[in-house]
């Protein structure tokens, strides 16, 4: 049985125009952005993120390839940040190997066995001014979250494994 319904043909005009006109994409961020840098000893690599090529040589306790556990840590972190404000800009976690004496914002007690610690850094921005104030509220929320983040608990092992700083502009690596 033949149908009188026309068969649509995909062409550029049909794809770009809806009811005869096009809409251009427009996104705007306001000036109410707060920028944060979070540093932690807890591995927060995305599942499959591999930074091992950045660190030639072997050190057994450093996590340099993301897996389900590091992804869970990252998910807990992003969910906690999103409790008060949605992140609008977020970096991938970067990894640095730092000498124990150079780490001043984190406890240098999780030595990887070679005099260095592996520090994971995440930079992000939220569009709600003062949502996390100077970062202390975020630290308190992370400490209470289900996960491996510890702040202001000297009896935990390792103690205080996360630090947050707020800045006026997006920090660069």
C-alpha cells in the first residue's frame, strides 16, 4: 500500500534550520566566578588517564594510571564540589612528584619510598560567588563525604591529605 507521507531527505538546510530560521549557540559566564586549586595525596585520576610517561623510572606506590578506585575518588570530589555550586571549568587531574620538604600544604608523611610524594592537583571554577568561601567549607564537606579525603583530623592516617586554595584568576600549571 503506497503512503502519501513524504520521506524526509537529510540535507544541510533541514539540519540547520528549524521552522525557517537558525539559532546560533551562545553561552556566557558571569563575572561571579571563584577559582580553586585542590591538591591531595589521594589519587584522583580519571579511569584510563595515564600519566606514567611523565615519570620515567619506577616507584611502586605511586598511582599513575587511573582505574575504578581513582575514578570513584574523582567522582566523590566532583559531587562534593557540586553540592553548593556547579563547576563550569575543570581541569584533568595533574600529577607532580614533590620532595617531602617542598610540600607545605599537605602532610609529607605518605612518602612513596624514595623521598618524594605523589601530589594530585585539580583546578576548577564555580560560577557562584563565595559558594565555598575560601575553600574551608569545601574541605569540611570533603572530610564528611564518603571517600578517602581527610581534613583537620590529626588522628587519621594519613592526616590532612587534601588542601584547597582560592584565587582571583584561574591558576595555570
